[in-house]
C-alpha cells in the first residue's frame, strides 16, 4: 500500500471555508478556498466538498458532498492554506461547486486518504517518475509533480483529454516543460490516448528505472494498470469511487482487492498499487 504514516489527518466534522477565487480554465473551473483550520494536505489526498449556498436547492439534490482531489496548496498569508480545486461540471454537485463565487462559503471535510509514495519507495531502482493524467485526473498529478520538483526528482508528465474544450488546468498547473499531451480528437498533440504516449516512453527507456503514477477515468487507469502489470512495473493509481462520508463508515467506495475481499478507498486509498486491486474499473465515479 502507498506510504501513509505521514499523511495529514482530517479534523473530525466539516468546517466552512471562504471562496477566495473562481475562474474558468479550458472548459473546467478552478476555484480557491481558504482553509484556516485544517492541516496542509499531502499529494494524493482529497476533500469532501459541499457549496454552502443552496446545496440542496435543486429538487433536493445533490445532498451528499462530493469527493474532490485538490490541485494545488499554498500558504495563506493570514494563516492556514489556500486550496485550488479543478472541477468539471458533470452533475448537480459539481455544477453547484462550479457556480460558487468569491466570498461564498464552502463546507469542507478533509484531507482524507493516503499519499503517493516517492519513486524510490515504489521502485528501489527508480531514476525518476512518469506521471499519467487524464481529464480532471491531472489535478493530483500536478500536486505530485510539484513535490517531485521540490525534491529535485526528475519526472515526465503525460496528459490526455477528449478535446481542447475539456483540457483545463494544463498551463496553470503544469506549464510545458517535460509535458506531453494527447487528444482523442487529434486537435492538438498526439492523436489518440495518453496510454499511447506511455507505451512509447516505456519502449524508449529502461523500464526497470521507472516509477509510474496515474489518475484519471477508470478505463484509462485500468489500461495503465495492465500496461504496468504486463511489464512487471510498479505503479500507483489514484482511484475514483462514489463516496458519502470520507471516514470509511458507509462502505460506498469499496473496491475488490487482488487477493480477495475489499478495501475502502477513502481510508485505504485513494492511492493504491496496481497489483493490490483486481481492476481499476471497480469504482465508477458517481455522476457529479
């Protein structure tokens, strides 16, 4: 399992955080919360979010908070931290979060879950890291990339999107250095899947020196898991699954383990080794 001994633990219960900014980014939204009470999160962790104004105003939905990975954390000059989140409007929950504006309040619980291992923890012979992100799954990859840069660990980022209308956050979160892009519609970069880029990279490199990390849609994660399994490469996946609590009480995020039985992604994940799970397709995310 991913290293978790030094993962920050969430204060019990939820707290109200102020929305400091909200802006459009390539078809997505990036909004910033000021968290004056919670600890700074580690790469791979997530939060449970609910917009305070009119959260249940659309026919009683969405009611339950939404599990969202953070995309960036910085120190807040007046105390606490500033948290950036990348949002795709796919349902009533994410649409309500995306409509928040500066000065609104958002109910926050977290950070939850474990963190990514460092490359040498994942693979003793690792010379660097390969990060594979898809859609809004680029958010935790951006966090991990910054941590690796700060530690002086080389990395390459491979990012995939359906089209340019759904490719937000790339410039702001990654820049262009050591980043390759794939678009399914061929509108930019490589025409095809981001896993095509991963296969190309593994063919050109000494596979034994690779530590691979990935986050994105379940089908993409399963493809990454299989590529790594076929080559005997260690990989950590940040999985998505329906969640209601974040504390492991509801079992809504249970996924099957390779050895049998189940794990709860909110407490045993969301970062898991590819060889720990039966399939990365096991937890289709809830709609918005």
